[in-house]
């Protein structure tokens, strides 16, 4: 992961206007590095409706409607890349929790929060923020519960992403 981050630090894209081809090429390059660096099979996240009762999560959040509020062209570029790398990002958070690694959990949760914000996925963004804050404070109480709910919500969002991509092609 450090190598991939180093590559991104050397690249600069003007924020306005977004150059979709440049963004597409960079994201493809990054995604290929992720898949080349990790050939470990990961178990898929099981789709359950609600694993816990968290007040911050929205059990009936409409991920499909949220996607319609985004930039269609950008979403078409980043959605397949997110789907390809999502399990690795989830596994990094799981590893951080299992190891009680405060720094890794903070960084991984922060990364997830930024990634899902592209999809207007407020419930996941809130859960990732909660994990990020707990890591910053060194508080691992309830992180497994929060993470479990995040995985449920990610599965729901990913289903909406797959449907969105399929509807365009």
C-alpha cells in the first residue's frame, strides 16, 4: 500500500475541471497495482440486512437514488475500480481491528470514508468516520459492531453500484 500511496503523491490533477481521461488512466493504473500486489483470496462479505442496531446507520438508505445525485461520467469511471478494490480495503480495516492497530485503523477508515463519499453513501461515510475517531482516540470499544454494520452497508451500496454500471452499459 505504501508504494501505491507514493505513486499518488507524485501525481497532481487540477480539481476543476476534472479531466476524465486522465482520472480514468490514473485510477486504472492504481487499481492494477492493487490487484498485482495482492493475490490472496478474500472471503466475500455476506449480505445481511442489519447486523446491529446503530443509531448512525440508515437501514433504509437508498443507495441507488444517492448515485443519481453524482456525476455520471465520474461514477462510471470510479465505480468498477471501487468494486475491484473494496474487499482489500475492508480487509485492511479488519486487520487493523484484529491487531488493535490505531494508526492503521485511522488511516484505513479515513480512506474508506473518502472513497464512499464519491458515491454519496452517507451511512457508510458516518460509520467510517466513527471508526476513524475511535482510532484517533485509541478507543476500540464497539469497533467490531461498527465495522460489522459498515460491511452490511457496503454490500448494499455495492449492489447499487453494480446495478448502476450495468444499466449504463
